[in-house]
């Protein structure tokens, strides 16, 4: 009995400990990269002459939006893959990326007004860029809410995939809104015709790399959580079929 009990409560094996150590190292590395990016945004990038120090929020406001786009595009691709294959792994990936994309766009919608108030004199205006960004965030919030309203796993995955694909069509409107419409936002300073200082561009790319690393780290953990949740649902279903208590 003692031997069996000891075996049942035996600590995690070397492989699990190695995996936990690797995850801790990855997390530390991402945190370090994020710290370096924050330092560069605050102290290395030059101060913008017109807006002053408040402009430094740009380095995480814009890159949070870009990272959110990447997450939503992952949801878009994974949703298409699920409808084609009906493999639940694609549904796990889709919802994991959608949740992370909502988190990053929440950052966008919070930092935007903080930046706008001292520069524009207003917290919010319903111009094309702000409106389409809010609609994009709202669509994926609805995506997450939908998943809580449908209990049957396959039906939930199909409906979510359809909404995940539909919602992604707002991404081009958000990105190109300042080119297609007259908006409160300034014209593009990045890419063709842009006027962004090379040092600012370098810091911005560093910040984006840091946020992409955060996204990947979160995506891996969120995907694992979704996989475990699916396994629990399968166990509950099997238990119900056998007439056993869940």
C-alpha cells in the first residue's frame, strides 16, 4: 500500500521538469525582450518634436494593433482549416488566437484615447479608423460570447468558424481606413511615402518583435488549455453515455 501510494503521488518526472524549466526560460526571455523594448521606446527613440513625450505611446499602440491583426488572421486561417477538415485542433487554435487578439485590441482601444486626449483635445471621435477598430474588437468579443452560448462542441466550432471568417473581413478596413477615408488620424508615416525617423522605425520593429513573442507564448499556453478543456468534455460525454456521474 505504501509503495502504491508513493507511486501515485510521485513528483513529476525528468521530462516534465525539463519542460517546465524550458517554459520558464522562454517566459524569462520574452519578459527580457519586452523590457528592452520598453526601455528603447522610453529612452532610445528620439522625442517627436510636435507631440513630445506622449508620442512614445505610439511604439506599443501601433504594434499592439499589428499583433492583434496577426492573431485575428490566425483565427481566420484556422477557421477555414476547421471547416475543411473538421479537425478540432484547428478550432482550438482559432479560439486561442481570437482571445489573444481581443486582448491586444483592448490595449489599442485603451492607449488610443490616452494618446488622443492631449494631442487632439478629445478622448474619442467616430472617425473611420476608430470606428472600424471598435467594430473589429466587438466582432471578436461576439465570437467569444458565441462559444459560451452553444454547448454542442461540433456545432459551436462550426458557428464560431463562420463568424471568425466573417469578422476578419474588417481587418483591411481598419488597416486602410486612413488611406481610403478622411480621418482624424494622420496619413501613414510607415511604408511608401512615410516620414518615420529611422531610429523610430527600429524601435517600433523591436517593440513589435517583443509583442509577437508575447503573443506566441500566450498562444501556446491558451491552446494547451483549450486542448485540456476538450479532453474534459470528452470524459464527461463518455461518463454520461455509461450512465456514470460526471
